[in-house]
């Protein structure tokens, strides 16, 4: 039954009004007898804006070849291949590498199952992101702009920008450490941080050679990571029986708070908030006729297959790293690490390990050193090359994510160069300060903190994507089913529970009451925004009694009489 003042959903065979077609991102009129999915009863976007020179990744569209209807086609899969692999790079950034090696050093093989299921849950979230982009023709940031009121919308944008800057800091840290290892310490850490400013702009020029070449380049970087970290796995020869047990049995005997912190870090490193926004934008680079439900269903299928392949590759790369350090570093003492390096060809590095019997606190720098001490200098340099590839590949995807989020939430369209200047400036300043005035351990500790930050910010991506992909008015027959809702909601409850436990455990360790007050203030704002997002999510899950006033739009979209107002006000 239609609600008074809100239009009923028209039959699928009817044409959608021009305003709805504009909202869906189409520049031409809809075809006769077709429906533009995702635009029915939803508020219109502002008038289309011209993209400035050096626009976004989406200025080029990849055509999809015509093949026999209903039959699987490798040609079509190849045409759809690209967005999933670019998305998977966020599963392989230096933050993930740090999380993997520390989880291996702290817990051995006990947390491999966390890595496996975090990757599966990440795939489910990315599936929803891709589906939103394909069905509506809009990315998650754009849909948030259309549905959320101004205050929660701006707060949500700020949290995602914080996640992007945090991710960029990890890329800067990883790249700086890679340069230091490759130069045998001749390039100081602060120098490596500054180099990342230059190489970022170099990679931005690659986009000028076309979308497919850019995607191929990132595929090349993923291949480098697979080969380099796979080499470390082969030379380390982890115990396969213990590895399979840790992978398949969801248990952690004898684990305490350090292992829990690593588990939170794994989830935060794998399922990154900005990556959900990124993927919903990347899928728009393929030409999909959204007036035909068969084409939409086909695009969803191929994007899911591609994402599954890409995340399977990323899982094995992460597995290689965690297994290597679970074998080589688990319960290793500083004195033992010192002795190993002192008796190797890399004896000059031995001094980075204190001469005591405490368990070694490994990071991505010490990890490369100990691999070189155990398996020869080649292992160190191969590790550094893989780390460099991880840092550099994440640079461009982080830039795109920031650009898409800013355009979607604020309707501000900056060039990539302006955008990367903003993000990297915010990331470099604190990183340079730590690199200059503190030591390497503080830099790696910052990396760990950033992984936890990603986990804390995860609800601000998962809740919106669950909300909008559950809206029949927006998604029609492609809205989430019961199973998808239950699984995604369970992910959200689990992440929130782990985050709350972490904060409660972390607060008593703060050195000064003023820090406690600051954390309490931030926690209040955090819980307030989370509560609002849960409320709107419950509306789309069927709790219609919560839909008051303007939030009726989460059921039906803006009334027809408000559309002209929405077109002018944005």
C-alpha cells in the first residue's frame, strides 16, 4: 500500500521519469519499455557537474562484449575484471603485512582462521558494495548524500576521510621502511617518507595511458607481492600440519589480550571502511545496461566471481606472511634473534635486537632483517621489494577512494593531484614527526594503532551499505534477502562487540585522566553516530515504526512534489 504523499512503486515495465533517470547517472533518456534500477522513488541528485581536467577513474567506460545469453563467458569475465583486483589491494597494504607478521609472531598459526573468515566477511561486504554500484549507478557516497541529513552525513564523511588518511599513513610507513631496507639504511626513514610524495605523483600519471593499462599495472604489482612473499614461504617451510590446524579450527588455546588485539587488528586491516566506498565506485567503470534486469544480474555475477578470485589471491599472500612469521618468530626471544643475525652475513643488523630474553616484538623492518639473517640477504631484499609493491599499489587506490568519497558526500570535484596533496599532507606530517623524533619501534607502533583505528571505523561503512542494499525502493528485486541481512548484521554486531571490548580494555592503560576525558568525548560522538546509523538501518530491515518525518525516504524515497526542491537544493 502506498503511503500518503509518497508515490507507489511503478511496474517494472513502465518508463521511469526523466528525473529518476538523471539520478541513476544516465545522460540520455531511458529506453522504451525499460526501467532504470535504483532510481524509483529515490531523491534526485543535483544537476550533473562537469568533471575538471584530470577527472576520475570513471571518465572511461569499458564496453561489455555481447555473448550468448545465460552462458558463462570468459570474454565477459575478462571485461569485468579490474575493479575487484583494485579493491583487493586494500587487503594487501603495509597495514595488512604488519598485522600478518605480528599475528604470526604473537600467536603462531592460531589466528589463521581469523584471517580466513575476515577475508570471507570482507568478500560479503564488497559484494554488497559492488551490487549497490551496479544496480543504482551510484556509489555509496552518492547514495549517502541523497538519504542522510546534513549533520550525520558530514560526520560520516569525516570518519571515512579519517580512515583514508590512516590507510595512507600505513602506505607511507611501509614504503619508507622498504626504501630503508633496499638502501641498507642509507635512506633514513624520514627520507623515505618524503620520497613517497614524489612517487605518488609518478603513479598518478599512469592513469593517462588508459583504464585497462592502469588495471594491468596493479595486477603486475599484485603478482610481485605473490612471488616475493611466496618465495619467503617456500624458504621458511612452515609446518603444514600445524598450519592447516590453525586455518581450519576456530580456536586459540592459551590466548590472552595480546592475541585478541592481533585478532582485532586482522579484522581492521582486512575489512577497511574506505574500501567499501571505493568498490561501489569502481564497478561503475563498466558499461552495464541498467534498463535490463538480465544485464544487471549478469554484471553482479561476474563482479562477484572476479572479487572472489581477487580476494582468494590476497588471502594466500596474507597467509604466506603470517605462516612465515608464525614459523620463524613465534616465541622467539630478542637474544635468540640477536644471535641469529650476529652469526650471519647481515651481522651489522644484529644491534636492532636488544640482548634480553623477552619475546621479540617484531615489525615490518625487523621482519625483513630476521628473514635475511635466517635465509640469506636475498630474502631481505625480496621482502623489501614485496613491501614496496604493497605500499605503492595502495597509493592510487587510496587516492581514488578519497576522490570518490569527497565527490559523493560533498559534491566537490577535485583533480587527483589536489586530492592526493590533501590526503598525503595529512598523512606525512605526523609520520615525519615520528620518524625524525622517535625510533623505528614507534613508527611500527603507529602502524598497529592505525589497524585498530580501521576496525573502530568499520561500522561507518558496513551500516550504510547494509542499509541501502536492503531498500526495495532503491534496489528492487536485488535488495538483500533474509540470509544476507542476517549474515551482514551478525558481522556488524561482532565487530561492534570486539571494538567495545577493546576500548574498555584500553582505557585503564591511559597515562593521564585528561586522556580518559578525551576518549570519553570521542566515544560519545562515536556511539551517537553509530546509534543513528543503526536506527536508519533498522528502518530498512522492516522496523517501519521508526520511520518518522524525513526518514520516510528510507522506505519510499522523497515524494514526487519534493523532487524539484531536491534538484535545486542538492
